[in-house]
C-alpha cells in the first residue's frame, strides 16, 4: 500500500500540480466552511457544502464520500473537520478515475484513510454479510456505497447502472434503527430506515465500512 501523506513536502511524485491545487483548495475550504465542530453534515447541495471544492469541482457534485468520512469522524468523537479530510484525500490522490474529482472518490480506497489514522473498521463487499454483522450491534456507525440507478431500469443492459453514478453515505445504527446522513443533495436532516438494505433497496451495493469505535449515540 502506498504511504499516506499529510503535508506537501512528503510528496515525491511527478504530479506536483495536484499538490498545489490541494493547498489552494484547502485555504478556500477552511474559509468557506462555517459549520461548527460536532455538527452532522447534510445536503451536499446546500449553502455551505456546495461552496467547498474537491479537485476542480464543487462538493455538490462529487463530495459524498468526503462528507461520509467526516460524519463518521464526528460520530466517533474525532476532531478532524471536513476541510482537513478533503485536504488529505487530495494530497493522496483519492479521486475516482479522473484527478479533477469529477467522479468523487473511489469507495474502496477510503480504507487507506482509516488505516493511517488507526481507526479500526470492518469492510464488506457483500450486502448480506454486512446485514448479518450489524444484526447484533446496538450502537455503531459506518459508511455505505451503492450505485444510484435502480436494478430494474437496467436489467437488459447490466452495465447501465454506471450511468447515474454512485452515492456514499454515513449511517448510524442505534435503538434498532438505521439513521443515514446526507442521503441526498437537498436533505437537511437524518433519514431513518429499518435496515441498511432498505437504504439502497433496488440498487447495486458497492461496499461498506463499519467502524469498530463506539459512537456518540445517547
């Protein structure tokens, strides 16, 4: 696994322009981010979040993975804010496919962040195994990624699910319910579900991380 870096001087590759862009974006994002510490982040298309930049794009377009990671940090009591998460992801070139950030972050790369920060987790590439693991958990949080297009609309063209992109959310299980944060661009509160399967019902599951640290749920 490539080493994780947290400062520009640690980078020794050939694409230094990305590092410079990460620094520029970091200064902009710190100034634009006015949401207080400990607040859950919702609605990547809302006033504050859409002004933040990842690569060359607004978080409104490509920020769901970043917001999901920041929300899990809040849920588990870590102090790192969203602009810092964006900065580290940019320094480590976590963009999915294109360096512009157009397609957001590769969901299966997010474990690199948790590994570096020594945040324990279980990862799942199978939805049934995820449901089984969560069954006996009382208070736990994690990340869930799935394709946006419903299976039914692409049954004759199986790869068509790529055409609507993917979405990644932070979730929390507490009191027997699943609470999802940043479920859509305009949502301003947590959405409640009976199971994680209900969150992506009818859509293709991609991957999930369940953090082993205790959540702040009351």
